[in-house]
């Protein structure tokens, strides 16, 4: 699509074209939102009422307050109203990041992998929660990763995508920049800003 044709795209249309650049058939790479329930009180309810496949990264019986603040992995479909609404409402709010995985990778595969990253050891040996799915954290952390750390973060994912702090662009982090393209900045081709 030419830049001229893209100039009139709404935010949700542009994000859909970027996230599903390789197609949206069942055999194409699948797109997930990795959402931080602590960022907004409505995230958990949106995930649970989406009628889409989802998984909480926390295990076991959770208190209502912990369930509301938990990270959720939500399978996105480009033609579903819940996806469009999520893209519009979450953009610029640091609700989470997007995960692209091959069609052979299941929601449970991704959940198990991302669960393994939730806790890290701090400088004093204390256990800390690692909110890697927060785009503000991801944008700072990923550029500092060694190839081994990056592979450990991505696991079965092909790419992680996060909004930038401006609301006008998306950063596409491929799984292996050493063996492929480096992170790409994708700019929303619109004169309209996101407030």
C-alpha cells in the first residue's frame, strides 16, 4: 500500500494493517495482545467478555484484586469488534504489547513461556515482578539485551511490537536482529495525533 493511500487510515485500520501484515488466515502468524491488568480497571473485563481465546499469566485461584491486576494474553482477530475497540482504547495508554507467533504456537505455549519471565532477582537477591509486557519497560529493556537474553525473552514468539511514547508509531522487534532486520519503527501515516 502506498503512503498516499495510507494517509487516510484510522488508527485501528493502520494498526490492523501492521499487525496482520502477513495475513490473517489460520495458517498465517497469529497476533496476541499481552495486556497489563494493572494499567486499567477495565482490561480484565474486556479480556473475559471478548469471546476470544485468552489466558491469565498468573496461576491458581486469584483474589478479585489480583485477578484484575494480572497480565493477560488475548488472541486477536482482525475482523472482530473486540479487537478494533481494544486497539482504539488502549493505544497510547501503555496497556501492553503485541506478540506475533507462528500458527503452530498455541496460546498455552505462549502462556507457559511468558509465565517463566514474570519474576527476576534484584541486585540484593530479592524476587521482583518483571513487567516486560509494559511497552515503557520493553522499549528500555530490549535494546540492552544480549542475543541470549533476547532469545530467552522471545521464546516461541516471532516478534514483539510496542507503541512508542508519542502515540504516532509502533516499534516492531523481530526475534533475532543479529540474523535478520533490526527493530523497525512504523509511523502512523496520519496528521491526526492521539491524545
